[in-house]
C-alpha cells in the first residue's frame, strides 16, 4: 500500500486509506484483513481500524464472516452481470450529458485523463485500472449532474472490485479504439454517438468479464 499519513481525524484517515487500497487493488479481492496487522502497519490503535473495517463492510467493499474476520469482497458472475447492466445505462447517460454540457476545462481534463491512461505500462494492471476508472470518472464529472455522480461513485466501487478480480482486460486491443471513439463523440457534442460509444464499450467488456467469472461462480 502507499504510505499512510496521519490525519487530524485518525478514523477518517484510516477509512480513506483502506478504501483507496481496495479500489487501487493494493488489497486484493478475497484478501483477509486483520485488525492487529493493519494497526501495526499504519501505526494506529485497533479502534480506528475496527471502525474503518465496519464502514467499508457497510460500503460493500469488505465482507464480514463469522469467526473469520473480514476480507475484501469478491463478486459472483451474477453480481457482475447486474453491475454491468446498470453500468451500461449510467455510462451511456454520463457520456450523453458530457457531450451536451462539457466545458473547455472538462475537455482538457478528458484529454489529459485519456493520455495518462495510454501512457501507463500495459504490464501495470493496477495503474491501468486506476487510470481507466479515472477517465470514466472524468466523463461523469463533465456531465455536471450531481445525482449521477453519486450513483456512479457506488457503481465504480463494484467495477473496481471486478477489474481487480479478473485482471485481464484493460489492455485489450479494443480498449484504445473504443476510448478514442467515446472521447471524440463527447468533444464533438454528439450526444447520441457518445451514448452509443459508451454503451458499446461496456457491453464489450461485460462479455469478457462474465466469460471469465462464470466458471468460478459459486451457488
């Protein structure tokens, strides 16, 4: 994990640090988390660790198991399918709204986010995932819709878990072309093309992810 900087409110800092570690893949899906070990690693008492783990469990990022403690959540094929059904709709909406409402500053941020993603080493899966999510987050920001941003924050957590669980698809040959088409449509203010580009992108990778997860799913 990245280094931990002690904040004014330790419990909030621990929560933010562990949440980011899960979303960035530093704590992998299925990994068990111990209060004592995390306390030693971060240099804090068990109380803020316990509070952070409870909050992350409530957020759906961790799973508490009787007599086993907590672990980073893994998603079944059915849960991933549900996630991508919603993501297709929300990403399509975000792209359409971004095409209509983006500002010059938004356009610059979108170009920079995609350039940074393209520059990331293909072998660095965690960096690829973090930057891919950042690009899609920039699209949502450019939509200028607070309710959509709130919905996408929760959805992004599920998508991050799925990406770290499958660890295969950020460098897929279709990724660059689909991202480029999506950005081009948004910047051209073609909301219909932007919506369809986003939906096509989600459908492409949903199929790949579900194919990967299906044999591993459990009742």
